[in-house]
């Protein structure tokens, strides 16, 4: 709720900011009409001239004196009046309102998109940390591949050494896998720990997490168990690194 309130506050502030910035660019007084200055003396002179028809010089002289007297009388009180009329075009009002609305909406989009950008940045940072962690795990769990491994060579890599950060090996269907990526399944105390550090072919085929009895160990794998083993091998090949083959393995024991 607090984050939503802060977001609305940011939107309002940004809209006001856009309005303040944009307003000087689109003033409301683009269309203004100025009326010419008016002088009452001019009107009087025009009226006087229209009503007097001089017939001789004395009348003309009398008119000039009268006009000079009127000019002195009105000279002190004559002012130039400029009338400014404000004409606001509907197009200006509509255009400015539209611009402010668009600016506010753009500000809202920017603020609203900021959350998305922040989430994307955090996601990218998290992905970078995850990749760095995976690279470090791969470095610590790396083991040099070789053509053949014996069961005694596999035995130490059961997840109990190197505090669980080192390689974890198991053999299945004649292949040796480094299953360190799934260490949460194979470390000591985990459900699949019985498979690692050994040839786990028969246990995987029979889907057993406990040792076979002596009698069961002598029984060949049936077709269903061999198919089940093939499913495990398909998964392992897609997920784990193959680091070699198991020496002395007979492929006929698992062939379909």
C-alpha cells in the first residue's frame, strides 16, 4: 500500500513538473488585438472642423485662436490609451490541454515503467550471481576425464570429501558420470547417496535405494528393468558430465 501511495505521489509531482515546463512554450495570449490610441482632442477637432465653414480671414484667424486654446486646455489631460483585448483561440486551449495530458500520461508511463526496469535490473543481477556461482561450483567440482575408471577409483568421490563441493561420481550402464550438479540428491544423508562412489547400474534399473540381497544380485535384469535403466541414462546424459567408462563392464547385462 505504501509503495502504491508513493507511486501516485510521484505521478502527480511529475505531471505538475511537466505542466510547469511546458506552459511557457504554449502561452494563452498568442492572439492579441491592439486598438489604436484615441485622443479626445482629435475628436473635438474633427467635430469643430465639420461644423465651421470659414468665409473670410478674420473667421479663419478666430478659428485658429480657438483651436490653440483648446489644445492648451486639453494638452495636460490628453493621454494615449491602449486597449489590449485578450482573444484565446480554442485551438490553443485544446492543444495545450492535450499536450499537458500527454505529458502527464508519459510521466505516468515512465514512473510505472520504472518498477519494471528495477525488477529487470534485479533479475539480471540475480542471474549474473547465479551464473557466477555455477561457474565456481563447476571449477571446484571439476575432475579430469579419462578413458576408463575402476570401481575403486570411483569410490572416494561419494560426496563425503571436500565438504561436498568436489566431484561426485557414479557409474551406470558402463558410463561414469560426475553428478555434482545434483549434489542435493547425492550428498551423505540424501536419498540417492547410495548410488554414488560405485556402479549403480542394478539399483537404478530396479529403482531401489537399498542394497540388493545376495539372491537378487544373482538374478539378471528383465526387460522392464532394462527399460527403466535406459530412462535413467537418458536423464543423466542430458544433465551430468560423462568423465569416462567403467572398466570391466559387460554391456550385454543391460542390452535391450
